[in-house]
């Protein structure tokens, strides 16, 4: 579980990130979750977007994908959301507040 300081720190980092995944009319699939899990392992912090035709809100999609990948929702703004999952073997993001 992220603290408010950790969440704020991760939000500040994610603000400059580009969206790398989109949830479209195909919905959330197992293959998509595997790809997102792999991206989280390499990057730890990713930004995703929900298209209008998907049938999901950004919060619903974020929570569903976070549950499927074992990650945490850092932020939801409009149609975008940010996920974080720490890589214990090879951390990418340093200096996360305690």
C-alpha cells in the first residue's frame, strides 16, 4: 500500500510519461494484462488510457488491471491512469519516500 507521500512522488514522475497502453472496445484481456505486467516489471511506473468506446471508466479499468497484475493505482485523471509495481530484484525508480 502506498502512502500519500509515495503517491505524490510517483505522480510527479509520471506527469512526464507518455501513455503506453490503451484500453479500447476489446476491453481488458488476459494478453493485455500479461503485456502490462511485463512493462511494469521493466519500468515499474506506467501510464495507460481508456478510450471512450471501451465501456470502462478510467477508475474501473485501473482497478481491474491493478488486481490482475498485482500493481497499485497511483492516479486517475480523466481517461488516464497510472500504475506502479515495485521490482524487488532490480528497482528502476530510486528515492521513493518511506
